[in-house]
C-alpha cells in the first residue's frame, strides 16, 4: 500500500546520514540464489525496513487482493540502465532489474500501517535468460528472511476489520506457483509494472508525483509519453470513477493475469484482462467449459443483471479449493471486491 | 588451430554426453513435511532426472507442480504409492505439469479438491499406470477431471484408472496427437472424453458404470476448436449406469444416463470393433450442439462419422430422454442402439453431414434444428449412409515417448 511506502521513506530520510553500500548486483545475477535476503543489499538494515537508496518505491492503481496483506513494492535497476516503455503489458526491463515486494500484516487490520509484521519478501529478477522468481520468508524475530522455494503455509493472527481475532492461513507460494500467475506463453513475466497500472500519483520523499513522470525524470524509464497520453487502469476503490471501470480494473488485477490469451487459464476462453473487448470472452452469457463443481450449478460465467446466478461471483465468494478463484494467493473472501463486482454485474443490462 | 578446435569440440561433446548420462534420482519418502520435500524435489530436478516417491501414503495440503522438461515422476506402484489430497487447502489440481517430456507413473492420486493430474501446454506428456480416484464414490463435490491434459501435444494415457470424477475421468482437451489405451474409467460422469482435440486413438479401454462411456465433443468459443479425427476401437463400453452427478452448468450435466458412445459436433470420428452393451439410453448417440453460440467458425453438427463392426448387446431399453420410455415401448421394448438427431443444417450453409452407420438398427430423429426435439419425426433403418469415409491414420507418438505398436 502507498501508506506503507511513505512510512518507509520517512524512515529513509531520517537515516540518510551514512551512504549505503550499493545493491549487490552480482548476487542478484548469480546462478544460485542467496540463502538469505540480506545478501543482496536491497535494504540497508537486517529487518528490511529501510530500502537501499537505489530502490524506487512504486504502487499500483489496482493491485491483487492477498488476504488483506499490506504490500510494499520497489524497483531496482542497475546503475545506468532503464526500462523501456510499452503501452500494454509490463515494461521491458534490463538485465539485473529486480522487483522487490514485501508482504506484511498489521496487528489490527483496522490500523494497516501500525505494527507491521513482515511475512515474506518476493523478488523478480531479470536475468539474461529471463525472469526468475524467489521468495524469502521472515523469521519471527524479524531479523532475517530465508529462501523458501517449496512453499509453506504460515498461520498469521490479526484483529480483523470487525475487531475480532482472525487467523489467516497464509500461503507462501512455491517457485512454480509464482509462475502460474506470472506467466505469459509459459515464460515468467512481471505483472504489476505496466504503463496503465503505474499511471497514478505516488508520494515520494520529494513530494507527490505521477509515477510514469517520476520514472522518466529519475532516469528509470525511456519512451514514455506524458501521463495524460498513456493508458490508465482505474483505481478500484475510487468511488468517483465509473463502476464498470473500477470493476473491470479489479477483475484485471485479480483474474486477468491467468485469464488472458497468453496466461495459465488461456484454455478456458474466459479473458478478464482489460484489453479484452469481446463481451462473450469477458464471460457475459458464457457457459463454463472445465469449471466442474466450480460452476455451483449455475449456467453462465456472467449472467448480466443477475450477480446471484453468475459463476464468476460465486467463485470469488468461495474459499473452497476447487471452487474459489483465484486458485492461488488468497484463503479469505475479498468482501470489498465481491461487493464491487456484484454491483457491476447487477448494472449490466439483463438480456434474458 | 583447426585441429585444436576439433579436439575442443570432441571434448565438449564427451562432457555433454557424460552429464546427460548422469541422470539423478531424487527420492522422496512419505511423512512429515512431504509437501515441501516433494515440491522442492520437483523444483530441484534437472532434465533427465527422476523424482521417485517411496511406497506409502503421502498427505498434502496444497497442489504440487512441475515445470522442468524431461522429468519422470514415479511411485513404487499404482497400488503402493498413494498421494492423498483429502486435506487440500488450495490450488486447482493435485499435480500440475507445465513442461515437456514429462512422465507420471506408478502411483495413485486421491481426493483432490479440483482436478487430479493436469498438464497445460505440455508436449510429450505421458500418464502411465496411474490411478486417480475420489474415495467417497460418485459425488457432485468431487473434482471435475481425473487425468486432464489440456492445450498439450503428444499425449499418452496408458494403463490409467480413474473413478469418481464429477465431469470426465480421462479428459483430453484442446490437444493434438493423443493415445488413450489400456485404461479403465468407472463411476465418472463421462468415462473418457476427447474435446476440441485432433488425432486421437482411444482403444483397449474399459468404460463402465459411468453416466456416459466415451464422449467425443467439440465446443464453441474456445481458443482451440474444430476437433476432428478420432478413432474409438476395441473398447468395452458396458453398463454405464451411474446417474448423472455433474454440477449443473457443465456440458456433461446434459448427458443422459446410459450412453455408450456420444459424438457431438465433431468430424472424422470412427467407432469400430467395440463391445457396447448395458447402456439404457443408447449404444452410440450422434447429436448436434444445441445451445446458442455466436462463433462463426463453429460447426455444431457431427459429420463424417463411421460406426461399424461393433459388438452391440442390449442397450436402449429405457432412454433417459423426454419420451424415452414411450419410444422404447413403441419400438418393441428398446430403442435402436444407434441414434442420430438427424440434423443436417444449421445457420451457416454447408454440405449435408456424411455418415456411415453400419451398425444398426439406426434411429433417426429427423430434427429440423439442433435440440429441436418437438420437431422429431423418428424413423428407423437397418443402417444409414454408405461406406467410403476415409479412416483417420493411426496416431503415432514420438519414439522417445512411445514404442510404435508392431
């Protein structure tokens, strides 16, 4: 979340007296991943509260729901290199580029920036032969994060949004599961840092600025047009934006990484990425193909005007494996997302 | 320099050969942390390696996955190594394979929450001597597919058993060059289903106690469409008598109980030398896709179909279709074993479907449009159509995957 990035940067400006050692590019590009996160020098403290000044924070207009985890995101580019702007999909990143995403929980979901406990830090590293995904899991003492390739489930206890104790069965993905979402035609690929999902303001230590403009000015990005001329994903929580834009943005971020013509769910023919224009491929009056019991006894992915008989909402509203969608990355229902998509489905003109 | 280069080259090649000969076996035993230990082995394996699971019962809480080419995952035997997913909390299948040249063999997969064994976008994928089952019997809450290669090329399914799938036991979708043989599908909704796929040989299998035995379908609106060229031969398609337990909304939920072989909206399908009996609705049904679709490239009619030389026993005594009981009694106690909906045209003009239904008698419903049962004008003939439709050539898999049948 943006809030959290701001906090980290407040910490950074306070502790900026000593120059930090550079990020360890050799370690990032080594064939064998480092056993613990600190080897990369991406953060200047062992607890990863202070990012290396070579990292730039970023935030997405509409992110994936991850069981209410708070996420901080940073990009690192090797000195002197830039990403290349593309209007669709993630930017083209140079070798050595690293995306750093940390998942954390506050003690109380109602106070999302307070008493954050780090759970895992995920790296996407651009190597010469392609992207590599690694995940590092934090110890209880919050002093070290160690490489975890095989995945693990970690119970996380918080106070939920209603003020009640909640234990989240948090799943750290295994390396293949990283790719199940981060896959384009079978190749690992970033999802978040695309023109349209970065095209929004972020509060930097220097003040608030559009991220595309900031990246260009900071020498991180070449070829970007002015933000007004670049595509833009709606902010799903922005109630001033049109309902359909918000809901399509939500479906894009939460479903479109698999449900697109090059993703893991390409065989379904159901495409929920924002670029899809065919209503039938978006699921409207579309019958399921391989949903199995995920269909919930319903006939259509989207039954326009009738959220209660739409398979899409049924699967968003489930926590039952084999039914729930997305298949990975959550164990709870995103109630706000369900409410948004329900309103959107209800707003679609009924045709039968 | 040239000589020296040649020497270097020879040396490099010798090295490459040596390393490829040193394929490793990564052993995994049942017990605590089996999830992480097996998944880590599946990540650590190098091309050519074998991941070997010891005998015993493994319990998993999440799906497993393999994304490395040319790896064999083997148990100690189809009845000795059991992978139980009864406690599964996440993922859409038990084991997902997304790499090429993979073989899964000699193990049993139980009670996955979604599909059992799935491959997506894999070339040369083999499932040999594996069982996938839901141990609580046929239930709507069972996973959809047992063995599920999709968007794959060169598929071998051999000596596989699947029971209890709430959609299809053995399901091959949007794939090409497929062999399904020596396998057993029972107590599923569909026993074996070939869908939106091309060049499949389905032979020497047993499909029994399913709702429908063997299905060959083509569905609209999918990335791969226009399935064709399937041969179904030397199978036993008997006693498919399990009430349909598929969740509504899925296409197989519309399969009536007691269908031996069902062909829908596909072409160049040849059904021969099978034993088909004990199926209360029909031995062989040819029907058109009757739901609405707006896909211009899609042809909803079964066409270029041959049904010949099958050993057809008692079938059709109580067709689970509207008016089925009346139909059977009007026909002297049972409906003719081979049934065609008789649809010869749909929205897009095209040639009349060619059929050769040598086995009979044949019931032609003479529907005027897909699904238009109210227009039925049933007629019966000893056979229907004439010979001359070319049989698809036998499916041959790469030699590295399967020894050609002598």
